[in-house]
C-alpha cells in the first residue's frame, strides 16, 4: 500500500513553562488513536512525539528518515491544554507545516484550534483540516489520496482550498460505537521520558486513558470542538483490556481517566469495579466528574472499590449567581454534599475554580474563597475565565477580543475582556487564593502533629513547615492584588 504517513502533534511541553515545571506529561492519546486506525487499515505509520522536543525543527530528521508522503499534525483532543489553543503551540504547528511542505509532504491537521480557525492553518500551508472527530475522516481522506476512493466532495468533516476558495464539506457525526476502534497505538510511544518525569518529580508514574467522548452538559464557557455534546462510552470490558495491556507493558502506578465526565452511563462504574476486582487490576486513578453526579452513595462506593483516588469537580464558583450565569446546572449545596460523600469513602475531592466570569463582584469572589476554605479539597486548579470559540461566553465577549484572543502559554492568565476588575487584579487573585489555601493546609498539618506527634509522616512535616513561607506570601500577594484595586478588601 502506497503513502507512508508520519503523525505528530503540536503540544511542546517545554513551550509551556508552568506545565514543564509541573512535570506531569501525558502521551498524545488522540494522536495514537488516529495512528491505530490507519495502521489497522494497512498503512505504514510512524510517530514524532513533540512532548519533550525543544523546537519544531526536530521534525526534520524524522522526515528525512521516514520520507513520508503525508505529515499529519493530530492533536490530543482529550487534553484540556490543547483545547486552550495556546499561541506557542499554534506557531509550532505552523512551523512544522512549513517544514513538511518544503520537503514535498502533504499536510493534514486535526486539532481544536484548526477546527476553530481553519483559514489560518490553510493560509500557513496545510492541505486539509479535519473538523471535529477525526479518525474516520482521516481514514477516508487518506484512502482518497492514495487509492482515489470516494470523491473529495463526499468526505464529511474536512476543510480545503479549491480554486483559491475555502471549501467546508458537510459535518460528520461523531462515532457512537467506540469499541469498534482499535486500541491506541501505545507501542509507538517511547514511554521512558514520561515515566522518568513522573517518577523524578512525584515518585510514581501516571498514564492517560479515555473511556468516553463528549459531554452532554451545556456549561456556556466550555468548548467541545472535537466531540461535541454527544456522550458515547466504551464498554467496561474494552477499557479493562487496555488497562491490562498498559499494566503489562508500561507498569503505571496510576491512571488519569481523561474523560470530560467519567461514568455517566448508568451502572457503568459498578460493572467496571466488578471486573477490575475480578481481574485483580489494582490501579489507582483520578477522574473528572460533576458534583450533581456524585450525590449517589452507591456510585461513590463503586468508584472507591474500583481504585478511584481523587475526583476533580468543576466547582468553578462559590456564588450561585455565577454558577447560574455559566449555565452550570449545579447548586452550591451539591458541591458541599458531594465533597462530604467523597471524603466519607476516602476519595480525595479536588476543585477546578474559575475567577473573572462576566459580572463577577467582590461578593462572588469572597463566596468562592469561603467555599474553598470551608471544604478544603485535597487539591485545586484555578483559572481565569477564558473565552473559547464556539461557546455562548465567547459570543458575548468576542467584540473585545480584537487585539488578543489566546494565551501564549497556560500561565499567562490574562483577562482577555473587560470585567469588574483589572486583568492585573485577577492574575494576583489567582496567586493569592493559592497561597491562602496552602496556608490553611499547613495549619491543618500543624494541628495534626500536635495531636499525634509520634506518627508524623515526612509529607505532613514538610507541609507544616511550609507555613513559614505561606504566611508572608499570602500577605504579599494580597498587597499586590490590592495595588490593582484599592477598593478590594478581603
């Protein structure tokens, strides 16, 4: 079969200083899913993984070695960092496109950013953009290019240029039977640098697995350019098969189930827990879920039985007004109740929090801080509201995004639209909330040491000592925050 194919992606961990420092890299799952589909169809595929690369130019030796006819930049649609469309990664994609074209390759791109901005990518040399879920579209396109199967006009879900005009073919429906897909091409990944990064910084190794695609909920700031609002799930048996493969070949200590919503299908988690127990899987994992789905005790009990270590909830705000404005469909008491239930089963709750949503006031901010310090989740992730194309939120503020619509990297935290307070205030608020949260954690550790001084772990002792940093740091960041908004008092 003709047409050698090189797959790559445009997420460079080194181009995102915050994430590079964090050292929690996950392989490009979407990319190796696409590779598996092409390989199953009989194509020769190779992978250039840019996760640890230092520049886009590192693709050149691979192109020289593999001599591909097609270079496919296929980003991981399961990773929120790629959904953010950071400009560092966009520029890397443009550069790799240029290098591939200079070497006579056709370039096909699939990503959240190219789905949202196909004209820009075509303008930088890409031949085809895959819009939405890409595996079936990619296979049909490659079959057309190599074997002249189907007409180009009949292939759903692609954008290309014809006679100087942009052509957008009809939309493709998402795949419903996820078990029909082959297992991701894990053998193409050099797992060693991933394992070394995790073990060197955290003392364990985590790897990513997706059990579902899509999310049926309608939070108006959340973009779903790849999998949309449909929710489709793999069977528990299919997932366990992949986990057993990973356990045998890569020996992970931990799994990140990178679904937007884990275990929404009735009885899925119960079935999964039973199989995991029967197969003696013994893998710890973390998931993402909604507070209102965590109110059933049998569901949480099954999560714990299956090995769930932590649950990340999109708490977002401690203000019901803001949650309603977001169309979140969550009520504050549900966040409190879900947190309590998780702790009952020794599952660690973790919160995503978001500041800067339009209309947010001092009272709303204080409500979020109050909720955080009362519930004290095991971990937090804080962001500033970020308008993503295709969302109601984006439509409401897009007129203010003429000069700048994307962050350079995930730590930029610039407020891209006009709000109650200044962009500088929100950036310092992010830092301040982290500091007061860590200060309270340190205080809790000190109390634990006082109660049981002879059973103190090294981690607890280190957390207690950190109060020497977090007390002054919290006051410093409070002062910095107030320097942007003198009227703000907390």
